[in-house]
C-alpha cells in the first residue's frame, strides 16, 4: 500500500492524502511518518487515540478516567442488570447504530446473553439516558478545536439508533464546551464526531466518539463549514478562523420526496443540490449497488 501511494503521488502530482473512514485513517495513523516522507497528510489521531475512540468500551474507560460525564457502562455479562433497566446493549465496535438494542426486563437480558453466547466480550451495556440526541463534529489539532458544528435530529422524539435523515444544525455553547473538554483531554488530532445525550433536566452525557468523517458531513458543508477544505488548510500549516454558521435545516432526498407535495412544494434541499452539482459519485454508487444485487441475492 505504501508503494502504491508513493507511485500514485508521483504519477499524478498529488499534494495531499486524506482518509475518510476508519480503515484508511488507521492506515495513515500507523504509517504516518512513512507516508509523510513523500506526500503531505491531513491530520489523523495517533494509533492509541484511534484505538480508544474506535472501541466503545475503551472509550468509556478513558472518558471516565478523564472525568467526562458518560452513562454507566460495563462489559456485557450476568452482572449487567446492576446498571438498572432499561439498559442499552451495543457492540464495542460498529457504526450507524447496527447491532444496538434496548433491554427492559431481566428475561430480555437473559435471552440476549444466550443469543450472543461466547461473544459477550464484544459487547457493552450502558444505562439508558432519557432525553434527546445531540452531537458535535470537529476538526482538531493537538486537542484544540479548529472548527465545529452541532446537530440534532429535527424530530425531538427521534428514538432510532441510526443516523437521522432529517437534522438541524445550530450553535449550542454547552455542547461545544463538552466537546472542547473531551477532545482537549484526549489531545485529539483530525476530524471526529461525538454523540451526546441531553437529559430533560439539561445534563449532557457523552455516548460515543466516531473517529472519522460522519454520515451527515454534507449537512455541515451545506451550513457553511467545509471540514475537508479546512483539514487541507491545516495540513498546509495555514491558520484560519473557525467558520460561523446559522441554524440550518438539512434532510436527505427521501425525506424531501416524502414531505413535498404538489399543494405545498418544498424548495430543493441542499442534499439534492449537492448531488446535482457533482453527480458522478452518486451515479457510480448506484451502479455498484445494482452490480452487487445479484451477489446479495445469491448469498442471502
């Protein structure tokens, strides 16, 4: 891979290598010195930082030691009921809410333990925090936040563990402050997204850290904060003022199509305008899905 990058950087006169997902970020983190010997890299967390953020159990242990407010957390086991019902069971590693479920009764916990079996050490349990979801996306250098956006589901009663397709971006000072303390104590480098939960009484708990570009990145872009460009400027050693943004509503095309009608047509959302301005990646993704469909049918 290193030789491939070296060849491509020279052949195409590449100025910057940037990773978007965990595997690529992990590769750059482990080989940062080697890669930067022939091409510039956007900032990435250290191997240890990435290891902590990519494992929900290690995240909970580290944040607890750093005195960051988190839900009560333990590895999945017979003693999980000590947390108190309802509780949340989730894989230590994963994304987009996959594999997460709520347990309300002892019998449900017993069934989950039997179903998961010997893979219990791959799961954690957390106390369920009643309230609403809110998150903060950041670009950091040595623990200092260079840019950030705060987002929440547009539906205040949204209770799904998957990313919401309809969100509101707004500046929320206490959320940004929690993010500042969290990433400052972690001495974080690069981009990340931190999921939080605000209780009805206003307390904020850090739920988990996503050490990569987030699914709603286009929303931040539409609101006026281009994290990818800012990461490029940071890699150049250029200083910049953190971009300001106003309250902004963002939805995916499927939500717009569902909510729009002939009687009350809604303006095209930024998500569709974004695709229209640069359609090739989205066309390519659709083609890949169509090509993979026969394989999915065969193996399922």
